[in-house]
C-alpha cells in the first residue's frame, strides 16, 4: 500500500484526553479514531490488526470444534426477561421499535444462542457441539475512561458449548484453556499473561480470566510465588491461599483482562427449556459453557506490553504491514521496483511515498511499528538497509538476501 493514497494520517501530538498509552499510540499512529467516550472507529491500519487478531482466534475456535455463526445484535425484551437479565444486567442499551416492542442491544448472546440450540437439540446424540461468532457487542459502561481497553461498542468473540453432562463440559473447558494460551502466544503476550481464578457467581465455585500484566491495568491480581496461579482480588478472602497449591506466598500485579471463560451450566438452558433425552430416555437440561475475548481490548493489551518511547512494536502475526519502505529521492525508481517485487511475493508493505521529509518518515515508521523497516539510500552503495523494529542496529544487504529474510 502507498502511504500517499491512505486517507488518514498520523498525528504529531498525543491525544491528551486519553489515559492509556495504547489508545494514545493507536490514535497518534492513525489506527483508530475517537468518536465519543468508549466509541472508536477502526481505521485501515487498525482494522487490519483487528482482522488478523480475529483470524487467529477464528482459527483456534475452529480447531476447538467451534462452528461459526452471526447472531443479531438486536435482541427482543422477552428473551432477556426469560433469564432475568432485562432488570438485572445494568449495562444493557435498551430501545423500542415503531411497533412499540422493546429490545436490547447484545451485551452478550446467551439469550439468542440458547433458543437457537433448542431448535436443533433433541437427544444426547446431538451433543456436544459449540457455536461461536465474532461480532459487535454493546455495553452501557458507566466509566469508559481507559480508551480502547474499555469501550461501549466492541468486537467480541463469544463461543458457547453445549454438553450432556458436567464431565464433558469439564473436558472441553480444559481444552479451551489450551486454545486460549495458543491465541495469546500467537499475538505475542503469553509470557505476560496469567490464568486467574475468579468468582463463578451462580455458575460454579470458580470461573477463569486471562489477565495480562501492564502498568495501565485497571485490575489487580494476586499471583502465587510458588506455582504462578493468579487470584482475582474480588474473591480474595481474609488471607491469600493459592487455589492450586495452597501456598500463602504471593505478589500483586496490575493487569488487563484479555479473555474469560465460564461454566454457566444450566443458567441459560433452563429458562428456554433447552433439554435433551438421555440414554435412559429421561429429559435433562443441556449443560453449557461460554468463552469470550474482546478484539479491540486484546489489540490494546498488545500495544500496552509491546511499545517503546518511539511507538508501537507489533508482533509480526498481527502487524498491519510486515515492511515499512522508505527511499530518498535519489532512489525512488529502485524503491518502486522493490515495492512491486514485494507485492508480487505477497509481502505486506507500506511504501512511504509521501512528499514529506525523510525524518518524518523515520518517525512514522517507528510509530506505526511494522516488524521491518527498509531504507533505500545512496549511502548504501547499491545495497539495501533492513532494520527490525525490535532491534537497534540495521543490516546492509543485497536484494537477494533481503528477499530471503522477508519471504
């Protein structure tokens, strides 16, 4: 892509009203645009990152046996009333149509997925199965002050699993934990992420959260010094005791939640009479689990843990471009040829062909954070400068060497 053809631009100033460094850098770099508190537009760079995160998640959910659907965002009041959440869920955006019927925008989709599953679930032979989507969610957050880390509208992957018994749910739940770890490894934050025990509410003794450490974290967790298990501070009793190894030694860390999983059991199956006939010809309620990841929140978390004083340092797996190409005026023709050659090899490249100073191009290259920066200049004597964003020193290479590294 040619930078001169992109309708957005980077900014020279940090947005002062943004608290989190992730939102500051994403706005400054032209990845997102703030519409209002908790409401952001994904610009071309940002949408590219979000799409790559979504595809990694989609890939892992399909490997976990998930079947992708797209459920409506407008959910009838009676569905919410059936589960009690019309009055109990305080983040619902509620509205009414010209037909005077009331609706809520989807904060989550248990009220749609359970009636859907009921239409196709009759016998134990129909179980287990899992349904997922990546779709906008709407939550009427009282305080949306953490930029892209806590928004009122956001993309979310929510998967719902359906089982004949708790043993099968437990087995799938553990498998899903493995897939979540794989997702966080692929986006580059696994080493800074903890699996944290949280309150299960009315569902079970515990649910689990995946929490990534950062100074911008809204939450605190208590991490066992012996086994590294985490405990959400909201379920901490009078004194810390690790739920895994029973150690009482811990340290406190600031974190961002990047995923959560719940064994919701029959909470959303019973209100809709989602049941099945078991092997003994008896009717039983379907046992359920749910598993969520917010796309923009995960993107923000990656930036929080992967940036420096100059800008973002994207992992290659989700970077908007693999290469940022810069050329001096004397090397413009050679840069054009290399740009076309990179495209022909399906290497994603942002060619900074704007009529601006070379210094501004270098600044934007660091800000945008592509894994590789190429500079074509007379001082390289016909060779090409290649620098990794995560490293200080560049290499001077022949074109063949360069293409071998990038391919």
